[in-house]
C-alpha cells in the first residue's frame, strides 16, 4: 500500500479563484493516496464581509470573467443576475458555518459539500448567504445531520467555526500565504506553501509534487 501524502487547503467558499481551483481540488480529493485537510480562512466573513452594491458587483463580474477564461469554470447568467444583480451581503460566514457543520458530522464529505455550495452560487444563482438555502443544499447531498445542525446553529457550532477560521488565518500568516486559494504540502512542522498557480494548472503535476513533499 502506498504511503498517504498530506496537504492542507486554505480557502473561502465565496472566493471566485477558489471556485476556479475546484477541478484541480476534485482530482486531488479523488486520489486515495492523498489526504487533504480543509481550512476556511474567513476572508469574506466578519470584517471581511461587505455590501453587494453595483460597483462591487461589476468588479466581481470582471474578475469572474477572467477566472472563467483561465480555468474554464462556468459563471452563469443566473449568478450574474440573481446573485451579483441583487442587493444583499457578500458574506462567506454562513457558508463557512455550513462547511463546519459538515466537518463535524461527515468530515470526509467536506470537499463534496464545498463543491455543491460553489455550484449553488456560481452556476445555479442561489443565495448561499442564506442559512435556509445552505441547509437545503446539504440535504440535497444527503448530509441530513449537518443540515439539521445548520438549521438550528448552536454555540458549539459557532465556536467550532471560529476555531477553524482562526486556525486557517494562523496558517496563512505562518507560511506567508497572501490570499486564497492556497495549499500547504506535508503535515505538522514540515509543511511548505505550494505556489498558488499550481492550484489552477496541471492537477497531475500538483499531485506528484504533493506526494514527494
């Protein structure tokens, strides 16, 4: 049996570039010889959240078009019209809370849940700042226990979410990650920061690199 290689993925569920990296992450998650730990950084939660106004929506769409061109990931008209075109909040706190509920109840499915939340936003045009929408998304995956916890979030769930964000932010500072997506190869004290462009390029090359970390 091959030795399992470890890596840590630093992300924010509302980050367009993290969505752009989703195909590479899917390849990594499908490799039985890789163990990927997911750590949200809260980049767009709390003080990082902001209003979704016309100026920010236009900026986001220009950025999304660039991501689509580079990665092939789809950003739908439904997303442009129903998410960017609707006044509201750009706040990843609720989606991060949803992923924490998954991490606590079905940790091996967090990657799948992240992909579903990204698709709900960027393809289906659903409001993933709404806990009810997020709970429904988890139920559609059969993650009933996580959905139930999210529908009635308690202090323990909120504390676990904040702890994960703090851990993610500490990892970014320690290893000099300037943003997300970011990946740390290895485990424990021997981890190293992977070049950011590796998450948007050749998945096979990244897998090989992680296995030699």
